[in-house]
C-alpha cells in the first residue's frame, strides 16, 4: 500500500481530501499539522507523495518553508511533493522551489487533479 502525508490542513479539509483520494487510490494516509511534525514524519518513513497546504491551519505558517526543508534534505529531496493552493502564483513558486505541479482544493475532485496524482499514486482496481 502506498503512503501519503497530508500536511497543514484543517480537520474538514483533511477529511475531505482523505475521503476523495482514498476512494480512488490504494493509500495509507498520514497527517502532520505543523513544520516539525511534517519534517519528522518525512524523515521517519518514506512517503510516495506529500501534500502540503499553502498555509498551515494551526499557526498560519507558510507551507513553502516545509517544502524548502524537504527539498534541501538528501533523505527527502526526491520525495514527490505538492503544494495545495488555488493560487497559480503559489503553484508557480512551489514548482520553482522543486515541488511537483500541484492543485487547489477547488479542483480536488477533477480529472486534471487525478491525472496529476496518478503520476505518483496507483489507482485501486474497482
């Protein structure tokens, strides 16, 4: 089973993202709420994909700080990582910093998002 780490989402969005993605992909979903939690989780075990919120729900810190830390660490630099944001400028900045092209919450359950995610996650056989 593949592993997905979701970082910085509020309870509602974490549940929504988890529900939508677990219906399509055969994944074990983990959660991290803040910078230190996210980095430690990524170091403790390999993930097939990490989804980072643009702003952490609990402290409003920038998800880009997590992205920069992950991409500067040899242990996590190759882990596929996306920023979740509806703002194109945030997506562009994330890709420029080493992220894989991501998506926004408004487009979570669209074919384009599933196409992006399917580059890293395997769909369930239904």
